C-alpha cells in the first residue's frame, strides 16, 4: 500500500480550489488541506502536527504575494516542493517565482492533469533528496539526520547509517516485500564479506528501537524471503 501525500492548496478562487481538491481526492493518492489566504496557510503550517509533502500556492492572494510567502517558507526551513499558480505567463513573473524558491510555476488556466503530473514529478524528485520527510506508523522519519520523531510522545530515536538506509529503501518499496539479498546489496553494496546475517542483525536492532513489541512486529515485517515496511497510516 502506497502512503498518501498530504498537500496544502492555497488559493482564494473558491471554484478553482474546490476543483483542485476534488481532483486530488479522486484517486486516493493525496490528502488535500485548503487555505484561502496566506494568513490561513501560515496558521495551518505552524501547527505542531502539521506536515505536507507539497504546497500548491497561488501568486495573487488577498493578503499578500504568494512569491513572498514562498520565500518566507524557505526561510522557515520548509523544503517541500512548492508549485506556484498564477494568472500571468510573463517570463519575468516566472523567473521571480522560481527565484523565490518555488520548484515549478504553472500559468492559469491550466489542465489539471498537467498539474498532477508536475506534482507527482516534484514529489518523486523530493523523495530522492536528502530533505525528504516520511511518515512511518507513528513516526516522522528524517533520513538526512537519521532520526525518527514520535510527535505524540515527543520521543526522538537516533538511527545508525545502515538503519536509516534500510528504512529509507523499504519505504520507497511502497509496502512491497524486498528480498534479503536485494536489501543487502542496496544498503551495503556488493561486498562479499557482508552476509544476510549482518542484515538480520541490523533489522533485529532496528525493531528494538521502533516496535512497541519487538517480538510481534507491526511496522518492519518479515515477509516473502525478506522484509516489508507497513506504511499504512496510524488509526
């Protein structure tokens, strides 16, 4: 099962915003949240449990310029993909938008399928970057700092390089089982001195850190001659 992507849609055009939200909900791939102005967007983003995989951001909003807001988000350390939506296709506007930190720029009117294609492309690119943040069960996983955060308990779990690499590769398998040898080659490379016993030892230690009951794993499962990560949302 592939995890769903939380998306923030910021646009004061109610008709367009509603249409975008309906399209994002259609395939069950995305979980959209709406904001009709920059103040609402900032309030939503500032919430302690707030996390978005991408932001669709209108340029012309009643309480400010989306490009300035985009720059502010980057200054706040928010690195997720931001796609700007604008009524102008003028080159100077596009350049200004990209200079503000936007990943992509789409002029209205646009085809929703094109927007979704660009959104998916940005998500794929981001998930392969060091800035990616993933949700695994009750945890927020930050591979770049090798850390799991459990927001409900305000608990942080430090991971070794190999533990983080195992989780990252299994997450990208989108709930499919990965054979031991495949995982071994991906994490350790083609090193003849490293055996599947090494992998099994790391998986054992990882379960001690992340599973409430390591003897009855719910997240990191043994399956199909290898391992599978249950990426289903909690609840």
